[in-house]
C-alpha cells in the first residue's frame, strides 16, 4: 500500500514596516499564490503572511493566506521603502524580530532599501548584500561591516538573500519559487506574469553620476575639461599638467575624489553619452564610437560590455526607441 505523502508547505512572511512599498507586499503575495496554485497538487503549498508592529511594539501577523495553523517562517522579506534611506524610521522592534527569527533558521531577504532594515537588525554583519545602486554608497558608509555589491541585482548568501532594484521583488520572488518548486514552475510563473526570469545584474540600469562636491579644485578642473569634450584625446600626462600636479599625485587625488581613476572616469563619461545615443538615435555603432572618442569600434564595444554588463547592441534593443 502506498503511503500518503504529508502535505508540505513553506511560509513566507512579508514585513510591513513604516513607509514600505505596499505594491511589493501585495505583488509578492499574488506571485507566491500563483506559483503555489500552479504546483497542481496538495503536497506543495506556499503560505504567505503579513507582519507589522502593533501599538506595543510586538510583531503581529495581520494577514494570513492559510489562517488557523501555527506559524513556521521559512522566509522573511523586507520590501522596498517609498522614502529615501535617509528618511526611513528607526525600527528597533522589527530589527529584534528579524534577528530572533534568523537565529531560529529563517532565511532573511530584502528588496532595494529593505536592506537598510536588515542592516539595522545586525543580520548583515560581515555579510554580502545588494541594494538599489543609488543607495549603495549610503549603505556602505552607514554599515562599514557590510560588503555591498552594487552591481548585483541579487546576492544569494545562503540564509540571507537580497535584491537590488525597486521592482526587483519579482526577481527575488521568482528565485524563491524556483527553490520551492523547481525551475520549470518558476518559468511558468514568469511567463504567466509576462516578466523575465530572475536577472543577475544592475549594470544596465546604473546611471553614471559624477561627483563634483569633493573639495579638490585641481581634480574638479580636470573633470570639467573631460566633460567639455568627451571625444578629445586625453592622456594622463596632459590631465596631470592641467591640474598642476605630478602624474602619480594626480592619479591618487583623482581616485580619492571621484572613486575612479582618470582612465575609468573618462570611460564612464563616454559610455554614459553612448547610452544616451543608443537610447535616442539610430546612429550606426561605428558613428557612436567615433562621436564619443573611440576610433576603434571593437574597443568601444569591449568597454561598453564591461561597464554596462550587456553588449551595445543588446542595450539598444532593450532601451532604444524604435524610431530614434
């Protein structure tokens, strides 16, 4: 006689902290429901619960897709915030709750600025994490013991999983679906939602935002010179002479002020312009390379791939306007 298999379930708790993005909370709830129902048999269930702090500070479940049974949280997800990290409230009760559940073996996850909630709990101490590329420096400076991988869209550190972009809750949700139900079920869920399978990189989305408020006038002078004509040939010796500094001193001060060495800075400046041209025009790739200072199109393609994580042609297909 065949032994009946005991129904198996995973409980995923969504943390509704102050000013969190409710669209992510409800979107993840729907995603997991779709994936769970499509599993197609009673031996695979996913339970979604919503948690928030009560008036006395205790974390309570205020929504449950399968009420009436004891809680056993397999995953907890801190969703994005709708306010900037600098305006996020301190959350000692949520932090204690996250830490206590992590100690019990619950996998702790975050999306975008939700990483700041995890960092406040101490769960990220000595760990690797990603967040939105625009918040990465802030997280790194505020929590120096956390290794922030801004280029990654998802960082899977075993019992701590983080996703970078504001809408990367779909990537995190699908990754968890794959863990629970397998790759086939994840792909079916992604197709039904008309979205891509989990992505790995934020590089195509990262905007180059140069820093000018660093206080080093010599470096700022060379930055303005670079931006004035990005197609012009610029050697390190020429830039150092413009700054009135020796070559080695110039490179050291430039890197300290901008977080990039001069060669990297020029490359990022040129690629930022190339991205704009790929998005808004149909100019041939060779013309774009020439316009931004590359006489060799193959060199341009290599630099573009390294900085943006995709080829220039793929970038145009993804972000370009059809009639640019």
